[in-house]
């Protein structure tokens, strides 16, 4: 297994050298044999001391240190953070985006414009006209535009390091495995797949190809949610006891893939309820041992003939915390959670939204209840998660949200569905290792 930046070998390869080696290796690999001592392109990259342990040779020394500006604000105002330290564009990790739908066009591709370690170099789409337009808008070369049929040819493209899968859920497995076989690192949207078995196959394929796999759990890279997790785990408000969490919205198009079981795998649960599940696990740092669930779909509503409308479930954690979660596809948007602790509570409004998180806390102070908002600067969650993955590639680290994180959510979701079907609690006997995560992401 990898990594944590300590396993780098003593070779000293510049990016230019690496790229030329990668090209030769890929060409040889495509011809049925692997050159350069049997190393795959990503191993060469990972084993480059220059990349793994220190800034690449052609980055001027000190580029990664923030520029210190003259202070002028008084201490009574919120201070600005350190100046950003973007990598020079030529040194950034290069992404191919697969599937040009709402998330890719509205969030991910615009976010790449504000990344510091990542950039867009290729597109994959089944809609040539749309792709041509997007390519023109973002300056992507025609030869870096692929269809689903020509997707595997990405293996010959030396201008792509990462493939980011933004397709309907049931297509994730195929495109992750094909992408890994093309020798590219993989970032995959949530939910990771449509079953835990698929997740296992995806993890195995990436391990076999020696490429990194990360699941795009953006909330785990979001400052307010990270701060709440820190306060809970430090027991700032005493021992956490109970969590209420809900992520709900409405939808209107029964023809959309989200309402087709074969493409979505399920309804509200894997699409949005997953945020309650994943964020609870993240903030507690524990794995549920038992779940109990109810599910409901309004009879005759064409939106919910194949997938569930409402799912509500409880999870029991080893520390004794019980989380009460719900997700509905047929109500006005509402995304929040509250952690009740012995000496106070922490509340997150707009918890799982793309922006606008509001973190409130409460505790007793004498005869008063003191409620406080913790004001933090917002980030672009998509840029943060992509830059984390790029950082893992540049420094040969395991991602903070690796494939096993997605697998774990699928194991719990399967137990939730089983409980809703059978009308009784379901125990979870798996024993997930806390070491599955890579190091905490760097924050700027
Ligand atoms: P969209 O339906 O908007 O886009 C999906 C794209 O996939 C389509 O535009 C299409 O792109 C491509 N595609 C390929 N095959 C099919 C098919 N059979 N049916 C439909 N589309 C197909 O979905 P989203 O962008 O909302 O979601 C994509 C993924 O991102 C999902 O896994 C979802 O769960 C996840 N997601 C994550 C979010 C987050 O916050 N992390 C938020 C929203 C979604 P093309 O025409 O280019 O081929």
C-alpha cells in the first residue's frame, strides 16, 4: 500500500522528465508491455522525490510560502487569512471531467478556475455539440475532447492526470474501472456506486492499477462543518448525545435518471440522505453499529414509482450517540443538523448546501443561555476537494476520503434499506479501520 509521502524513492525526476517517461510508459503499456522497470506512470510520479518531498525543481523556492503583507486592520475586526499560494499553472494537476451535466457545468468546471493545484485539460461527453461549446468556453483543445466510446484513449493523453467521474450513479463503476485501467487517478462523485459490491470492485481496480481513488465528499472539506467536527471531538460542549439531521429537497421530472432505479440505485437516500449519514460519521469519527429505518412514497406519484420519496432512519454509534436522520425528495429544500451535547448544542443551517453554512452554538452562562454564531470565511467546496486530491497526487498521500469511505456509506445504506423493508433494526457487524483515511486536508 501507499504512502503518506514517506515512501518516495531516491530518483530525482522533474515534471518534464516525468511527462516524457509517462508518455513512453503509456505507449509501451498500450502495446502490451510495461517499460521502465515495470513501473506504471503513476508509480513513477509517486516515486519522484522532487514531487513527493519538496516543490518540483522548476518552482522557484519559496513559491509555496504565503506572501506576508503589511498589517493595517485593528484587532477588533476579523483578520484575513494568509495570501493564497497557487502552484504555477504549468505545475498543476490536470483534470478530465466526465459527464457535462448540472454539477459539472454549474459547479465543478467553474471551481477549477479558482483551484490552486488543479486545472481543466480534457472533457468527456455523449453530447458533441454541448462539449464543443464547453471546450470553447474553457479553452479545451479539440484533441482533448472524448466521447464515451473514445474514453479509453485517455490512456494516451499526457495532458491528463486525473479523471473526475460526474455521471449518473450506476455508471460510476464502469467509468472508474476504465479510467483506472487507463492509468489515471480517479475522483468519483457520491454516491460512489449503487452497491457495496460495486464499491469493492472499484477499489480493487484502482489498487490493481496503482492509481489513487477519492470520493468527492465536499462537506468534509468545508470549513464550517470541519470546525463543528473539531468542537464535537474536543468535547467543547461536553459529550455529544444525540444528532438530528435532515437533507431534503423537491424534484419534478419523473423522466430524470434520479427517478430511475437502474441509473440512480435509489431515491432520496443515496442522493441527498447520504449527506446526513456521511457527515454524522465524519463529525463523530465513529461507525454506526445498528440502524432502524422507515421509508415512504406517495401512492400514484409518478416521481416515486421506482425510487423512494422519504427515508427516515436512526443510527446507533458505539459511544452511545443516536443520530435521527431524514431525507425527502418532495418537500421544500431544507438542509440542517444539530448536535445535542451535555453542556450545549451546535447547529448547522444550510449544512449540506454549496454555500451559506451557518454554525450556531448554545450553552448556559449563569442565568442566561448564550447563543453564538461562529463566523468563518466560506470556501469553494469543489475547489477545496479537487486541490486536496491534487495535493495527494503531488505528495503521494492517501486521500482523506478514499474509496473505502464511499464503500462504508454503501454498507450502511444497504442496512437502512433492509431495515425499512423488514421493519426491524439491522446490526452492522463490519469493522472499519479508522486508518483508512489519509492525512487531514491542508486548509488555506
Ligand atoms: P445531470 O443529470 O445533470 O448530469 C449527468 C450527466 O451525465 C449528463 O448531463 C450526461 O452528460 C451524462 N450522462 C451519461 N449517460 C447518461 C444517462 N444515461 N443519463 C443521464 N445522463 C447521462 O446529473 P448531476 O450532474 O446532477 O449528477 C451527476 C453526479 O454527480 C451524480 O452521481 C450525483 O449524485 C452527483 N452529484 C453530486 C453533488 C455534490 O454536491 N457532490 C451534487 C449533484 C450531483 P453528457 O451529456 O455530457 O454526456
